[in-house]
């Protein structure tokens, strides 16, 4: 425990897990902020990303084709969901949204069982990232470093798009006041559709990136959904900075909790969530001040 | 506002009598099905109080059930408490847990409320899962059933136990209906439909919500103790949040805020589940599609839809009668 290498390793693991959580929760939180829609099926899209990734990688023999295509496939699934079901339910009560997307969770679970079976499917780490890298005096798997880098790139790109571009300004305006944004000529409907698709693509990306680490299994969607929702609520619904803050809080608490008090690490996260809900019900960094 | 209409009384009587006959003639397997229905029905009725009447769609009902089941199991197995004493203790434990969560979450609403209840449910799940003294993920086994041999009932047989479970369903239904017809029940519905107005009238909104949770938790506790005695075994799986979701589905399918609806929902859910699993293994897919269809169809559920149609049939007649009265005057 006193060994500094142990703590460096744990920190790297925590950063990696936090960035995976960030990839998952940023889509969910922005969708909520813009569309006021709670999508419990977000975890299922993550699972689809992993399974589709495994299938593409085994047929083509290349991880990188899977890496590029799986998010696109998941985005197409998300687009179909949006056009077929979610667009009509945008104005319904939170409970109806929860129930409908809960129904989708069951359907996706069964779809995955039909196509890929109940047994977890592994995915080989691509050859270029197979070894480990000597960093900060520890040996760390190259693939995990790659996921850290990828997460950081997505984080920086999204921050730039939201804070520094016209589209970002339109998104922020629509989150702040949808009616006013529509009145000054922002096509909110189209914006929502694009945002929803990007959110789904990010969930698919998280899935295909996670597949070589955790392997693809039917339970992974539900297993990932709860931490993602916790990140979103801790961070504050609808804000990018909230998703970053929430993801790193949960990622670090869970990883270090598991290292220090293995039995009660998962309890810690829920205690944290309960505390946030009691003392700061709108989250750490809410979208609307 | 809740009304114990003749229709609802009839449906409830019919359901319970039908289940009792089914258990009596169907042998061991039928008794097991009836027990499964009874436990789910008690859970669904208890959830209907907070979700249907109070408008608080909580996602930790299974955790309440699990806490009571573990309370009963731990008291009898680990501390050798007699079942007759362990039952009230377990009920008290579930009530205290539910009331505390209700008090804490009373100020949140919408998705935050759903998340908060999910979090507290998961908290209980993880605590029990990781507590070695409670058996961890292996659970606790060897839990005794209530001893009613004094009054000549042997609960160790499948048939008497399932009839006993049906009597509990009736008792839970009667308590829930009584509460919802009382002043407290009216207040809870008022808080649901307009919280600000009720607060302005001097109603203690937080207290009302907490009270509803306490009653709902006690009734869920009954289901938990029944479940623990049924299999004589408890495991953390009892507390899984997906089970809470399942109970919510049953209430929605049966009809929110009807009390008889959750009972009808539980019967349909369990029977269809057993029939469907004989034919295909795609039960989750069917649940998902039916749930989405039910919500898209208006979310009134089976009983709510029947009552709406009956009311629509009666309305023209009432209008006619009213016209007649006016003509005379």
C-alpha cells in the first residue's frame, strides 16, 4: 500500500474509468438538458456498441474497422429509435419516458441474446496496442493508455464545440431557453436529432472501446446504466462540465474505494449520490444556474 | 380520489376466490404459482399507494421487501428469535427504512426522485451483498415459517401456505383501501394533484409523503417476510433494482391508483410469464413490447381501461336522466 507505484497505477485506472464514464454520461446528460428526455436505454446502446464491435472485428479481422464502424451502427440504431418512438414521447411525463425506455432495455437485452447468445464475448486488443508502456515509473497496458487518450480527445473536442463554435452556442441557447432559441431562428428539432445521434454514437464508441477490457456481455448495458445515471445526477443534468466533474468524482471514488476498502467501494458511491441529492439536489454544476 | 366501487370489490373477490380454487385443485405447481402471484400482488398494491395515489414513482420497492426478508431471516436464523416476534421486528425495520428514505426524498421530484429512490435501493443492495455476516451473495438459508399449529394450520404444506398468502393479500388490500378512503388518503391524493395548494391550506406535505412511504413500506415488508418464508431462503437478488422496475410494470399494466388493478396485473403477469416461457425464451422482449404499448395506449392499464369504458357507457344515460329532471323543473 505504501508503494508509490501502486498509487500511480490506481490513479491511471481511475482516470481511465472516469473517461469511460464520461463518454457514456455526456451523451445522456446533453440529451436530457436539450430534450428533457431520460433515456434508460443509453446503457443498452453501449452494450450494442460492444457486440457490434466484436462482430465486425471477427468478420473483418481488424479492430480498427470495428472501432470506426460500431459507433456509426449504434448511431443508426439511435436515429431509428428517435424517429420511431422518442420524438413523439418528448413531451410526456418523466415517468412515461422512464417506462418506455425501460421497455427498450428489455427489448435490447433480448435482441443481444438472440444475435450473440448469453456467453460473454472477448475481443483481442489490436496488435499495435498489445504491449505495455513504461510511464511514471510503472508498466501500464498500452490499450488502456489509448482509451485515456481517446477520452481526453473527445472531452477537449466537445468542450471546444460547445464553448467555441456557433453550433455550441445554439445548443447552449436551446438548453437555457428552448422557446426563445426557436424564436430567434434555431431549428431546435433538427438540433435535437443531431445531438441525440451524437450521444448514441458516443455510447457506441464507449462500448467498442470497453469490449477488449471487459468483454461484451448481455448484462453490461444494465451494469453500466446505473453508474452513468449517478454521474449525470452528481454532475448536474444537462451540462458538459457537470458530466466531467461527475465522471471523475465517481471514477475516482469507485477505483480508490475498491483499493482501500474493497467491500464497501460500491456503497461509497451511493452514499455520495444520496448526499448530493440531499444537500445539492441539482448536482455539482447544473446547466441552468 | 379512491372509491371502493362495487366493481372493484367484485373483481378483487373474484380474483382471490379464483386463485384459492386454482390452488386447491391444481396441486403443488398451482400452489407455487399462487404464492408467486400473492407476493407480487402485495408488492404491487403497496407500490400503488406511493406511485398511484401519491404520484411518487419510486424504484426501491424491492429493496423494502428485501430489507424485511433479511430482517426476518437474520432474526430467526442468526439470533434464534421466534418467528412470531421476528415478523413485527422485520416490519418495523422496513417501515423505518422506507419512512427515512421518504422523508429525505420528499423534496425532490421527477427524474431526481426516481434516481434518489434507485440510489437508496442500490445502497441497501450493496450493503447486504457485501456483509459477510448476512451470507454475502450466498444469502441466508434455513429460514423457518410461522408456526400456526396452535390453531390447526400446518404452514409447512404448500396448499395451506398459499391460502395463508391469499388471506394476506386480502388483508393488505383491505388496509390499503382503508388508508386511501381515510382523511390521510384524501390528503395524499391532494398533495399529488396540487402540492402548493395543499401546503397553503396548512397540510404538512412532507409528513404526508413520509407517512405514505411508511405505510407502503410496511405492506412491502409483508411481501418480503412471505417471500422469505416461502423459499426459506433469502439472497441479495431480492433487492435488485430491476425487480423494483418489474413491480412498477405490474402496477402500470394493472392500472395505477386502483388497488384492484395491481392485483389483476400481478395475476396476468405471472400467468402469462409461465405460459410464455413454455413456448419461447423471449420473455424480456415481450415484457418490453407490452410495456411500451401500454404506455403509448394511455397508461391506464387493464383495470383503468375497463373502468373508463364502463364509465363512458354510463355517461349518456346519466345525461338523459339529468335532462328529464330539468324538464320537470
